[in-house]
């Protein structure tokens, strides 16, 4: 029975600078930057271990047109390992690395095919003198491609499976720019067996068969919006069978979020133990990877006063990270807790507290420009002014609600009050 086994990866973003993290934690940013290269080399290791017939890279190898020499060295290192093992690589360029910015300082090894941006090209995968597959693809000639490139693909009957490589936004995903926009029907009408898509960073199988249409997602998360395992797809095609599509995690650094409900937890030590228990499960699932964690504190608790001092949350995060010894763990604590006061009961009262809450309620219903004026003093320093301008109306209301709750907390109100 004819069989074709390959790896589908995309959006490697090698040497991504992580500018936002660099400003607050340069050591973590450096680790993450190295992680994009490690994730690519993990894909290569998988290809060698599984002895696949080919590796497909569906765009955005680098993070930008100004790709560094270091990034090119790392990418070529992986391609060379594949070439030495006799595994061909096929590449289409995307919006982050379009062909008009492609000025390689380094040559690629034998067995690497980069598709042009002028027209859809087709190249075979030959093994033992037999064509296993026909690989179709087209690169982005420039960054801003608004043409529906899917309509350019025309399958010509030849031996082997038909694979399409395309960097595109299928179905109008609003989380990503609408480059090379198309819809699923465009990809189902031309005789492909598998579409190896790039551009969307979230892993998704748009169609499992006839043809398979797959976003493998990016190989290394870059922020908390991508807090999930990242990697590539290990795919096996067989005649008269549905594709076997297996996701394999290759990320070197795992972004994760963990919710810790503090309702009913009465002291700091119990809170720390609950956090350690949740972290242990998460760390076990991450294997030997470094972990960047956002720990969300939620629920109603009187403990929230313990971390109102500057640096207190950072101290708690550091203590939690230290409890995992040599594991590389970076923790950011985010406080979404509420106090023990009964807001509704206080609102119905006839005293100072009811008047105070009424004042906050009235302010929260004010127009956005008035909300901005109310909190402006908190952002009076020059660095803060830019932050104020970036806040949405929802952010401003959340800030005022937090101020209201802190006010009530500092008055030591509990459910017994009001």
C-alpha cells in the first residue's frame, strides 16, 4: 500500500525579539528568543527519529524581514541535518518573510526547495525511484498579499499524493491579519489530499479528510494568548484511508495559565500550598520544558490585603518558583480577587458605606472621557500617560471597581458588616 509520511510545521518565528518582555525581564526574553530556535531543532529531531519522507514549512520562518544572521544559522543547521539524512524540505514564505525581503546571506543545503512567488509550482518527492507525492506551493512575493492565492492551485494528475503548501487566512480568522484570504470551499475543489497551512497560530483541523485542511499552529508560543502546547503535525497518508494527523509538541518554553480560587482559604500558608499543588500538576505536564506561568488569583478572600504592598506579589511568585528547585519557572501573579464584604447588602444600606458605593456606581456609568479624568491622577507621571491612553473603557471600569473594593477592604468590612 502506498504511504507518505511527513512533518507539517509553520510560523517558526525564529529569533523573535520578544520586545515587550525584554523591557521587564531581559533574562526571560533571551530564554524565549532561544526557545524559537530550539523548537525548530526539536522538529528536526522528530523528523530524524520518525524517518519521515519530507518536511513542509508553511511560512513565517523568521519573525521579520530583517532576519538576523543568528536566525539564519539556526535555520540552516536544521535544514542541513535533514539534508544529511536524505529528508527533503519544502518552504513557502509568508507575510513575515516575503520574497521581496529575502536576501539570504547563507546558502541552503541540497534537498531544500523554496517556492517562488510568481506562480504555483509543483515538485515531486522521489524515493527509491518512485514518486511518493507532488508538492504544490506559492510564496508571498511581498508582505501584503490580498489575492486569494488558493484559486491559483490546479492539480495535474501525476503519481503520488497531492500536497498544497499555503500561507493564508482561511475563513476570515479575526485574530490574524487577512493575508491571502480564502474560504474552505476554495481548498476543497481542486484534488488535493492534504493542505499544509500556515499563518494562524492556533492549531486547527478545518477538514479531516477529502482533503485534510490543517493549521498546525506555531512551533513556540510567544505570549499568554498562546498559552497551550505548541509544535507540529506528524502526518501519514495512505491510499483509500483518512489521513493520520498527530500533533507533537516541540515547544522549548511552555506558556501556561492557572486559576487559583481563594474562596474559603483563610491563611497565606494554605494559599501557598494550594498554589504548589496546582503548579506541580502543571509542571508534570510540561515535561522538561521551561515554563512561563500566569497565576490568576480569584474568589472572595480577606487575604488580598496581604499583597497590597509594593513587591508583595513578586515575593510570593519568587517563593513559589523557588519551591521547584532547578526547574526553569517564571511566574507572574495577577490579582482578580474580591474582598469578603457583601457589596449588595452594603448598597441597600442607609449609611456612609451605601453613599460611598453609590458614588462609585454613579462614576462607573459616566462617559468614557469622564472615567479617564477620574483616574488621570494615577497616571500623572510621564511614563503613565501613555498607559492611560491605551486603556479601554472596560479597563477603566475595572480599575475603578478595584479601587472601590480596596477602599472597602481597608475599612475592614466583612459579610457581617451591613
